[in-house]
C-alpha cells in the first residue's frame, strides 16, 4: 500500500538515489550532501518533505522549502515548491494529487502566505493545477563579457567564501542584510552566509562600500562563466554603475572567466548586467506565485538566483 505523509527523518542517501533514478537523465545526479544542506540550512527556515512510500521503499516526494519574504515592511512565511519526483513504476495522477494535497495541508497548518515555484516544463502545470500558483515573473538569462582589473579604489574585498573564517565572513556580510522595506526574500547575515555554503559548489563574495555580489564558477553548454548569483545593496545607499561594473570585473577576474551570466530583478541596481538572450536561445526562468492573503500579486523589488534552489 502506498502511503503519503510528511517525512520526519529523511534518509538523504536513499532519497538522492531515488531522485536520480526518477529523473533518468545521465547528466542529472542528485547529491545527498547538497539535499541535506538545502533542506536543513540553505534558506534558514528548514523544509517539509512530503514523501510517498511503498512499505519501507521511498518512491516519490515533493518538498516545501520554507523561507521568509518581506512584504511592505513585514516578514511573512513563504515556501518554495522543489524536488518533485516519482519513480516511473509508481507514476499516476492519483499519487501526484496525493502528494500535492498533503503539501497543501502543511501550508494551511503552518499558515504559509506565499507559495513560490520555479518549475521545469513538467511540474509547471502540476503546480498551477494543484497549488493554484500562476505566472509571476519571467526572468531572462542575461549575458555579457567583462575584462580588465576591477577598480582598486572602489573594491573593498573579493574572495572565495571558503577562504574566509565564518566570523569574518559574517562581519563582512553584515552591512548588506536585506532591509524590511525591500520586498523580496529576507536575508539576514547568518542566513545569507549559510545560503552560499552549498557543500557541492564554490561561491565568492565581492563588495564595494555600497554593493555586495555573490558569484560562482559554472559551465553551460561547454561555456565556462562567472555566474552572478545575487546583488545586495547596503540599505539606504545609492548604488552607481561603477559599483556594478567593479564587482562584475572582480568576479570575472577571480574565476578567470570573461563571460558572465545573470538572471533576476533588482531595483536597487541602476541597470541589470549584460543583455537578455532571446527566448529562442534560452527561455526565461518562470517564477510562479500564490498569495494566500490577497487576490493581487505583491511587487517584488528583488528576486535573483540566490532566492531559488537553482544555484
């Protein structure tokens, strides 16, 4: 008999194996280490794992990755739908419905106001049907080239997060915690530090007086690039183009990649980096949303890759 419920103690090794088997793609392998980090510490609020079992065998799941979002000066509870999978032999509309029904029950019990999704083409219609989320943002992939040294008179620090002691890193990040008045995911210093301590990826931080950039080295379609994961402005500061340019140069210089990539919105920046790729080359990243307290969508001032489980 198939049972569906919130999993109280996740076996990450077996979950990673089942997820890899369920996706069935040679280039997709789930990491138990990354899952544990993401579910427990990645966004600071933990996660609820809704799992389907056939006896003692896990056959599918959907995860609610809990987050805090600032809306109009106040924090509200949010969750992001991630890691939906079911083993091929167990896939059925009934089981899909049961997973989403339990996820909805948990959201109601915890009084989750904002539900977010960054779905693939398969999960997008399922999220819409069962969780009543709808298209909220379309984030085009932006790309550019940066060469040369960053301006030393503007750059305050630039380094890989693993080379900086925790206390020192938190002190350096402290000026860039997101303010309550900025609508978007809420990042305090410790939570942001944990967010960029993914055990399977390496991140770097770069800062001027008024702007922080989190970056990482990635490769897509054989092109190595500096991924600009997120910009964070000092609260109340006026960010200028030289801040953005200096940090992009610092990231490209550190990772030794002249190409950079960014996807997101950030109203604290004077302009978004690079230029948007045409949809025919790379479709925009879809962000779905449901606001349980309002029929009108909120306005986000900032939503970047750091706000998703994509990086």
